[in-house]
């Protein structure tokens, strides 16, 4: 009984952490998308209506899309919206499906740990600047290690919930 209560508390705490990360990332993605849309419309308006295009609109919109896309990875992982092979769980026994899910989580973790390390090296070792304005590309490339770290947090939350849910009954913790 106490073990079940402790497992429920651990699940609750990690789920709150995951929810906070998801909401921050989701809000950031909405801001990026709205800003990207406004900049693109502004660029089209000034190019075709005013006949005096801004040189920076396409580049800024592209960088916002990069940040939005990389940040959304952690949201998709939390919501379990990534692409997957769905035929195996239908034909494998439940214990094999469970084992396979842990193997998949380990492979995802490995990928994002490598992405975090390589993204960090790419970001700090960068000497390029944006072409239309003097901004270090490190600011753009920082989306890669940051997204990998955020996704690893969400993966950790997912694994903790998966492991500790075995100690919690279907009816939930007793009061």
C-alpha cells in the first residue's frame, strides 16, 4: 500500500514536470509560428505591393521554423504523436510488446544523447553568421542541443511513468 502511494507520488511529480515543459515548449512554438507568419506576410506585402522588399524576412522566418520544429519534438514525444510501427504490438505477446517499448525508449534516449552532444559541439564550435544581419549562427544552432535536452526530459518522464505505473493499481492510490 505504501509502495503504491509512493509510486503514485513519483508519477505525479514527474508528470507535472513533463506538463510544465510541454506547456512552455508549446507556447514557444505558438509564438514562433505566429511571428513566422507575420514576418512572411510582411515580406510578401513589401515585396509585391510596396515593391521594396525586406532582405531579412525569409531568413528570419526560416530560423523561426527551425526553432519551432526542434522545440516541438519534445511536445510530440510527450503526447506520443511520433510515427511508429503499429503492426508489431498487434502480433506480439504483451510481455514482448512491453520489452520492445523499453528497447525503443533506450534507442530514442541514445539518439537524443548523441544529438545533445553533437549539437552542443556544433553550437559552440560555430564561426558563421547569418547572411542578412550580423547574428551568430550559434543562436540558431542552439535549437538542436536544447531540443535534445527537452526531449530527454520528456523521455525520462515517460519512462518513469511507465516503470512506476506497474506499482499503482488500476483504481489509483488508496486515500
